C-alpha cells in the first residue's frame, strides 16, 4: 500500500510540474532572420525559394534583356537576392549563381566558393564568405572590401551601392561606395549590441538585442515631426527592413509596424497607404519600397500591399516558401 501511495504521489507531483511549466511565460516567437534570405523583391520582380530549393518568380519575365526568369531553372538554392537588373543565388554547397543583365560583370560569380550570403546591387554583386570576409564582382571596390573581417551579415543600398555589415561582436561597419554618404560610416561605427542590419535608400537601420532600432543617414524628421528615421520609440522588434521612404519592422508577435511616409516636399504624388499591413499576422520576413510591401508568412505564403505591377500579384498564390524555423516555437 505504501508503494502505491508513493507512486501516486510521484505521478501527482509530475502532473503539477508539467502544469506549472505550461503556465510559465514562454519565449516570444521571434522570426528567424534566415527567413529573409528566402524572398527578394525589386521594382521588376518578386522571387522566392521553395522548400525544395527551386526558385519561383512573379513579375517581368524578360524586361530589357535581363533574362531574370532564368533563375527558375536553379536547384538547391538556400539564399537569394536581386537588384532591378539581376538575381543572385547561393546554393547549398556554398557556390553562387546569377542571371540577368551583366553589363558590369555583376553576374560573374561562378568562381565563388564557401559563400554564406550574396547581395545584389544594380551594377555589382557582393559576397560574404564563410570566413567572415567580403568579395565583389567590381574590381574598383575590391581593395576596400578586402579589409573586412569577422562579418556575419550584410545589407546593401540597391541604388547607391553602400553596404552595411554586421560583425561577430555585435558592432556594425559601413563600406561607402558613393562618396556623398561618407557620414554613414561614422554614424554606424558607434553602434553596439546589433543583431541585424538593413539598408534603405541612402540610410541604414540596425536592430539591437533588446528589440529597439537604430537609424543612420540623411534627414531623420520631416517638417511635421515624422519620417523614416522615427524609430526611437519602437520596442519588441524582431526584424527591421529599411525601404525607400519608410522604415518597416516585424514585431515579436509577427505583426508589422512602419514609420510615416517621408516626402516633405510632396514631390512623389499619391502613394499607397499600405493599410493592409496593419492586419498582417505571422510575418517572418518583409521587403518594401515606395510602391509595394511584400510579406512572407510563417506558413510559407506571401502577402502584398500597395501597387503590385507586371504580374507580381501572382506571388500571393505561392504556398511553399521557406524551410526555416520560428525561434521559441516548434513550428517549421
């Protein structure tokens, strides 16, 4: 009888511990930044990596001889990026492929190996290698990038070509290829505790360990006190995306936040208000410019807000984009 009571007591204690564990505060479901490597958007196309490593594309097929749709023949792709002129992909074996407009040699990446990440600018492709160094298809920038060490991620301004790099120690380093933006390098060298970086039109953003966001570059505020740099009050951010005239963030609960549209001179005319983004949930990656916001959801589907052109709306029919994890969750 005593043995039975002892066993019953042990079972009861186990049930109590299991209940308490279930009631305990769970870690937030933070999007893995690897999700951002699965989808890319530029003014001509949306491209994404399916679970089987193949690439799907919506938008212009053969605009201006770019031939970007050749990427749909690729296999075993794990990371993708694009400019308005070409697409670059990193394969699972660390080699790189590229297609599209090649007037400046931006698609000449076939000899690269041990590539961790590739970034596309209109006239150049930049590589982050597994050893933390950088490479480029542009010989004029090779010397500048050769000094890079201990890099873990990069982001590029698609228009001006400026690069921000995240380092192993949580600091950031800027490589300015367009001289008028030299001040950006001085601003980001002060940053600490950074976990993710993003590059927009003439500016950089950085996500800190505590879920807040830093901004560097240009005018922070417009005349009415709003602007793309007004991120100082943001909290609980899991991912930040610098756009053209707005900064976007994904919160730890998978919802989306943005700054006000920055157009102090009202020179851009009527622009989309992106109202749909306020209703989005379970977002794990996001890319945006002044015309369109592209969101990738945790279930592998894509949502759009704004003005999808050239057949880009077809991306909303995709269902199997991803193959990443959600931190703090057992979902895949």
